[in-house]
C-alpha cells in the first residue's frame, strides 16, 4: 500500500517552481528578460550563500532592475540596479524571478 504523503524530492521541487509561474502575473527568470527592459525582482531562489551574495550586490526582492546587455556566446549579462551596472552569470540570473515592468 502506497502512502500518499510521501512524494519524491524532484516532484516537490517541480511543484515549487511551477507555483512561481502560475497566477495573474507570470514570473520569468531574469535571464529571459529582453535587453533594455525593466523588471521588478519578486523572488530569489537558491541557497543562502547565493541570496547573501546577491543582497550584498544590491539585488533584493522589490528592486527594479534593467537588463543592459547579454554577453556573447552565453556569457554573463549586464544589469543595472540602483544606478550601478553589475555582471551576472546566466546560472545566477536564472534563479532570480522577476515581473516585467511597463516603462
């Protein structure tokens, strides 16, 4: 007899990430925002070290960031937050979930 309370870890993770994309306002990863578009940071996924590093760089939930440009051949992307330009790797940027802001 199977216990319905036990779920594989991968199923739980997929449900958590799916909840970020459901609802009225669709959240997208920062690395999918087009150049010269503004977006508001809603959530940061990842471990405590990654969240701390992004916080030290000035990226917090509620901040508005602008995607300045993408690096060639899948290189880092350049964003602007609080008047400063920062380079973020695509892996880190994919864990920052944003909501696009009308300009």
